[in-house]
C-alpha cells in the first residue's frame, strides 16, 4: 500500500515505523508545517492530527478518492457528516477513538459489565481516564465511548466531566500528568465493595499497530467500517 501519514507527532512517527516494518510505502507525510496537501498516489491516509484540522483532512482525502483511517479525537461533532459524505462518494472510511486491539476488547468487557449492573442501583458508577499533559481533548474519546456504551446498556441518561452529582449521569474524571500513554478505568462502588475493570497502555505501539492493521483491512474495500470489523477478521 501507498500510505499518507497526516499528523506527524508521536503517533504519526510510530505509524511510520510500523508501516515500514510491514513493507508499505509512505507516500506523503503531512504535519503542521506542510502547505502542499496533494496526496499524490496514496491509497490510504492514516490521520492522527490535531482536532481542529481533522475534518478538512478527511474531506480532502475522500475528495481525492483516498481511503481514510482516522484515530484523532476531539472532532466527532462532525462524525455523522463525515460518514454521510463518505457514503455519498462511495468512499472508504474507518474511525476509532482508540485503535488499540486491547482497548477494543476492553470495550466489550465494559458492555458486558454494564448489562450485568443495570439493575443494581446501589452501585455508583465512575469513569477515570489519565493521559499525558500534551493531550488536548478532555475527556478522552475512549472515555466518552465507554460512557456512551454504558448509557446504551444501562439506566444512565448522560455523562458529565468531573464532580458531577447528578445520579442519572456518569461522572468522568480526567487527569493530565506526566507521560501517561493512556489509562482508563470503569468502577462501580457501593458502601460495601467495588467492582473495577481497567486498561493501561504501556506504550503507543498498540494504537499505531491497530491503525495500520485497519488500513490493511480496508485496502481495496468501499464503505464505512468500525474496528469491530477489523478485529472480527484478524488472522494474527
């Protein structure tokens, strides 16, 4: 595959390394200093850019008939528009707030636990997420997905960030410190005990690896996909 990397921070550099290891060609690198947005002969673009530039990059790719793998968060108010635009062009698009295979298995555990806990109102639910100090969006896209998935499988109606006291809303606590790659925790607490599931990222490799696997999966396909589609077809 000929792959354009859009967003050349720590994640972009990790994606570059994995693409090279797996024999793919890096056709274009776009970072904050790049003015020429022509993607040339790229088959696919992998986007980990800043939230404010994500949507324009996706539209540019789709207009150029280039498949898109997007792992950026903080822009998803435009997600529905993006999906509809992709479909109108018969394009190819996959988005995940977290491309780590482990995190997406964690999502499945979260859904399962939420269904079990639905009728146990004596437990109060909290979500904790911790990331490095350079992460812009807050709460993380992963924490938002955890909360939204719980809402679909429980009696909660909404989520809020930090010190929420509304019993019908899930409280998300966000911490930004040090070089934390990504930690997410879902905890149900009662007066007598607590039930907790968590995921801790030791490095950025798993996020970049999942994005590259997703690019390999959508190569040559048309449509809008999810990471579940990738995981269900893994042969590794």
